[in-house]
C-alpha cells in the first residue's frame, strides 16, 4: 500500500488526463492485483478474477 500511495499522490496532482491515468493504473495494480489474493482468501471472497467475457457479454445482472 505504501507503493500505491506514491502513485495515487502523483495521480491527484496530474495536470492532464493521460498523466492521471498513467499513475492511476500503476496505483490500482497494487490494490487489485495478485497481492490481494491472500486477503481475499482469508475473507472468504472469490480469488479468481472474472473473465473478460463476463464484462463484455452484456449478461450483467445490473442494467442501467
């Protein structure tokens, strides 16, 4: 999380969208990557990320 903090800080100070998303993606990788598997297991949560077909197929239970 300490490593992610630096990237979140840089994202918050970005002067343009591209720079923001560059740092956003680096920061988010720390909190949504393989490092979260142990914590998710301990909490009884799913540890397998959804396949790309799940989000692109339009079969979502929630419709907007």
